[in-house]
C-alpha cells in the first residue's frame, strides 16, 4: 500500500472537520484537489474511506482503521521534526482540547498544577465546541478533551467504539446582566421579564451549539451581538449592550459591571463537564493531566 503522508493529513483533516469543503479550506486546497487525493487513496486500498452524509463526510470502518494506523506515522514524524528543531528530549506531550465555556476556569489552574508537580509534561491546548473536539479526538489530532453535555448525558457521538468519559462536575447555567441595568443586584429574574431583552450570543449552528441565548426560551430572542470570545461577551454585558448565558461559577474573572443572576420561569439548565478520551489503556502522562483537571475542579467546587 502506497499512501503519502500528505494524503494521510488530508484524510485526518476531513475526519476532524466533518466535510471535504471544510478540510479544503483549512488546508488551503481546492475541494476538487481534496476529492482527488481521497479517490486516489480509495483506489490504492481498494475500499471506500468516507461515507458522504448530509452536510459532510464520515469515515467508514475501513477509513477508521487506516486513519488510526496512519496517525501513528504522522505523530512520529511530528516528534522527529520537534527533536530536529532542538526540542528537549524526555518531555512528555499531551494535546488537550477544551470547550470555551469552561476553559477559562480550568485550564490555567491545571497548567499551574502541572508546572509545579510534573514539569516533564508539556500540554498544548486548543479551544472548540464539544462536537468539533470529539471529531478531533476521533481523528487523532488531540489526546483528550474537556467537553460538556446536557441531560441525559449520552455519548457525545454515535461512533464506535464509544468514547470514555470521566465526569468532572455538573454546573448550572446562569444569566450575566449589567449591574447598571434593571436586573442589576437581583437574585433572580423571570423569563417573562427578559422577553424582549437584547442578547449577546456566540455564533451557533445545529452541529456546533454554543452558549448565548438561554436554551428553550419562549419566543424569538433578539440577538444584537455575536462573539466567540467570552471576555468580549462579558464586556458587552458590562457596557449595557445586552444579557448572555454563562456557566455559573466557571467564569471567575467577571469584568466590573457584570452581575450574575438566576433565570426562573423556564426549565433549569445544567451542563456536565467531562474529560473525554478514546477507550483503551491511558498513558501515565494523560492520567496526570486528567488528575490535575480533577484537582482544580475540586477547588472550584469548594469555593
């Protein structure tokens, strides 16, 4: 079998991005170039590597086998490049994905713990939504991911084998409102009171749900501002530009002018924060990173 590393990278990118179009954009290729590389690889191995599904592409069972083995070669090449560039030998690397809603509270604290306790571990991180991080995990681009889920907390995807999930904590959603606004200082507000209020939300889609407007809020909300950046959203709240949904207790550094309150009159919303990984034996290094995340989560609960 003669498949180039460049083709393996294309296959991994499609698996991670979920479509040929998104992979082509990420790699700087045309979609036709990506399609030709996949077609050539399928001809070489004699089996179909992707199922074309609504809105994208999904690895077949054969494609999963090829990528699982191919990632080993890609990772080995990346490690060789790091050593040739003078990276220190003996450093254990963990690639961690983190959802934006909880990364601000967990990641800096966990990295601080690891620097003190395990200076031999180097963590690189990337931010994303739960669906995008799960695809990256399946594609072998990251080693573990901090993800969120809604009740009844099923597996974050339907692929086999099911991902292994370790629960860190459950957190209730809350509202961030301007201190100087009509809800400032209130312990709670009702759904009828926020009807018609301007919202500050994250760009969202069916496949990439992100926080902003309260889930299931009756009526059609008025979204006046969108941003993926939590600090930008909270600064907009502080400026009186609108209100937004936040994970209670997981955004510790609130700008001045922001007040956190409960929303009543609608179903309570909660999110479970978990560490996701592929099934199988976990490395000692990954276990140390997971333990650091667990320890700082315990500190957040206590405070």
